[in-house]
C-alpha cells in the first residue's frame, strides 16, 4: 500500500473513507472532527450524546455521508484519555484503522490525519512516524505457499495535514516510519519462512542481496574461514547439519564516520533448532524455525538504518547455524574452545544459542565498538518471567541500559531489566572447563546472560533475550498480527538514532 502526504482539509478529500478521532471524556470536539460533524448535520455529536460512541481507546464508529462530503464514509476512532495518549497509542490507533478498513471490500483508498498528536502534545514528526508504522504493520501478510493467495485490498492511504507549517515534519515522519515498517516486514518474512527454504546459506544470500541493494558492505564467512579464526564453539553447533554455517557481517559507514567507534548489533541465527542430541519434544518443534529471530531483527534493522542513512557507524553480525542430531553432532560432556581461547563444557546441546553468540561476541571485539547489543531467542524461562509483554534486558553498562530503555519507550517494543549478579555465575562453573553452557532451570535466564558476559571483550554490552517476543499465536494488537512479530527492528533503529 502507498502512503502519501498532502496539505489541506480532510473533509474536502476525495477517498473511499476519511478517518477522524475523539478522545474519551472530551466535552467538545476537536476542530477537524467538529468541521466534519457540521458537514454531517451533527451526526457525530448525536452519536456521542447517545452513548453509542464515547471515544474509548480502540473503539470506532462508521458513518455514511450521503453525499454531504466527497468521501462516502467517515470512520471516527476512539483514542482513550488524552493525558494517557502516547506515541505507541498513535501506532496502535493507526493500525486499527488500517486493519478495519482492509476488511471492507468497498474501501481501496482512505484519508487520515495524524491521530491525536496536537491535543496530546506529541512531537509531530514522531507521531507521524508512528502513524506510518502502525498503518503498514497492520496489513502485513506472511509469505504464501498456497495456489490461491489472499490479497490486501487497500491501495493508498493519504495523510492530510491542515497546517502548512508542519507539513514538512509530517512528511519526514511518514517517510521514516514507512521505511522502518517495511523492514519489520522483512524480518517477519524471514522468521516466517520454512526451514527448508531459509537455511543458513539461503539467509546469508538474502542478506548479501539486501546489502547490495541498499549500499551496505557485506561479508559472509563460511565454515573454513571461521575455523581459521578459531570459532570452534559456534562451529560445534553446526556439526550435525548438512547445511553449512554462515557468519554474516553488514557494515553501515556513512562518509566521514570511517574512524568512529561503531554500535555493533549481534543476532542469534539458528535457522532450525532440533535441540541436537538433547532433542526437543516433537509436538512443538515446528516453532523452532523462529530461532533465528535475533539474526532476522539485526538484518532488518541494518536495512532500515541504511535506507534512513543514519549518521553513525553501525555494524550488524548474524551467526547462522542449523542444530541437528546426526552422527557427527556435538554431545553433552564435550569441551569446546572458542576464538578467545576460553573453554566451555557442554551440558545441553539445546543450549546452543549462547554458544554461537560466544564466538560472535568474541569476533566483534575487533571493531573496537562503542557498544554491543545482542538479540537472541535464548531461553524459555524469559517467557515464564515476563510473559509476552517485555523482552529481558541484561547490561554491563548503565548508560547503555538507559539508552535501550529510552529506545524501548519510543519504539513501543518493551524491555525489562533483569539481574546479572556475580552469584549467577556459580551455577555455570565447570569442574573441567572455565564455564558450562547450562546451569539448570533455576535462574536460567540470568545464568545464560552471565555465560555470554564471559565471552565479551572489554566493551559496553547488552543482551536482549527475545525468545518470548518473536512469535505470537494470537494477534497482539492490530500492529502485531498473529505469527512472526518482527520484534527488535524498531527498537534497534531507535537506539542507533539516539546514541
């Protein structure tokens, strides 16, 4: 769907539907809603007075104009209480509109304002960005492997700005939000793909093609190159698979930033995880196609960062491996030595994500990073702790943690700081190696973070455990349909824009 921006009066726009709003508890209509109400002979005022529409968040009402306006329909959306209205609620409201109108066969085009930004006192550009994000995120469709494919009927959304002085900010915000949302789509598609289509080499090929398109420098290391570097912990996970492991490096270096310490993003990319010798139960194993959600988020974020041409150096790496249980697979009790020379004893081959990240975190030290953030579908325990509301955040640097929490607030992708006390190291001490890759279920989220910290090399670092956030069996708000969520892209772009 195309999004365009025009200056004018929404009541005068020709489209299949125009979209206006009302806040809960407001005794008067906003100027724009009042002008539409007047044209409709007070139909909106009567609707509110009757109690059939009160402006509650996520509510809406559809009215027909009977020729009184150029558009045949008016959709009025409820925004909730003005004092509680946030950027994410702009995103949610815009998504609800797109989702509702997409279900109406008679609506191919619609016009909307940046919902509620003025009354709520939100930054116009940021609210416009959230508008574009919500609009596009709501109408995402996963890759189709059906003979008859469902199509979204919406063709165009026109964002109408009445004030010519803020038109430039609205247009800039819409453009930024559109670019970010489309890369969330990229990430959702990668996570949705079946593992026979998206194995490590295939994922690396897509990343390389994307990099060429948007101007990122790309490098892909195969197993021979990784072996020369001593990345033996990562390579052990790949031993049981016929599909070769790949290590993807994507670099965004704007002119004049060549000597800048980069922000480094590192993603876990297990394209399918059987658990290896520590085999997972079969009933839910199909979900493990999403075990590359961290890598997908890094790839999507790097594409967005390049398209936005953010003025800072950012490097993304993705360790892409398939964890399979054949006669060559690594075993519980194996001891592995990674590229730092540090050793780990294998307790469970199903704790493989932290293994591929161990060598990833060692590798990125060569970039002299200003900060490193890794994203991984690492533990089931994080979902027990936080449900499907927030991802877990661990950091060894307070400033980086604060920056991530700020990015979380602006992006609507929620994080929650979790403890990483030294005592959590006790459960992963090994009798034969420096660490073991699992300390059992008690405190497993924090001990997994301590394992990763062991392989960091003197830089500011944060770990995001996103295992509970990359996939949803139900719709999580109109902006997040059922299936792959694309979690992490908006967050990482916000972080790269801020630090």
